[in-house]
C-alpha cells in the first residue's frame, strides 16, 4: 500500500516544500490499519461516511478539508501565516494516526493523541523538522480531543487546547465528527 498516495490531495494543500516532504515521512509511519478501520469503534461518535472500512481515513480527510476551506476565508485564515497553516494541516493528517494503539487493539485507545506524538518524536531524526516544529506539531495533536480529555477507563489526562493553533485543529476534528455531516466520497476522495 502506498500510504503517501492516499493523502496526495491533502499533501497538495501544504505550500512549504519542506513540510510537504516531512509529512510524507510521517505518513509512512502510520500503521496499515489506519487506512482500514472505522473512525469510531462503536459507531456512536462519527457520521456515517466515517464508519466502516476506511472510515478513519475519510474522517481525517474531512477534517483536513474543513481546515482547507476555512483557510479560503481571510477573516479566519488571516490569523495564521502560511507555515502555521501547513503545520495545522500536518497535525490534522496525523492526529488519529495511532487511534487503536500499536499494536492494534480492538477499541480506540483513549491516549491515542499521546501515542502518535510519541511516534513523531521518536522518529524526529528521519525528518528535517526542527525541535520547535516537532513541538508545535505535537502540541496541536496532543490537545485535539478538546474538552473530552478524561476517560473513566484511563488515568491519562490529555491537554486541552489553549492556543489558536490547538483550538483550530480541535475545531476541524470536532466538526468532522458531527453526525449531521454528509460528505460524499468516491474512491476515498471527497466529491465536490
């Protein structure tokens, strides 16, 4: 499976060539199951397009597309420079990268934001990202769950979004999970 090819459209939204190359490296670190599982192991928390085989990929693509569309509105995108926008796209592509853990477990791992951030940090030397860029990227991902940062089955307390980048990433992920959405896909690409 060519994992990078699955995100060709989303990689195309990234303007900085350095970030385009680095997201390809990071996408290759995603487990195969990421491209096969549903966004929700129970079906309770996501719309129909993100359920079933490939649902997590479609959820992720929708979150990225929401960001891309928001960036077309200067009243929103004016708060960010181009590199910041690129980093938020990267964070959205990776945010659920280890949603079922590693190795894969049957149900979603509550601490999945921490797991994917650890994977990114452990593989920093494969990238050309600076320590500050890795920090920014992982800060956006770790807090993507927003106010749902505790779980009765886990002692982990996830960080909540505090800065505008974290809040934007959380908002795009949140909107992508709303059950009223009806995004059309064809061959895992959003139909416009």
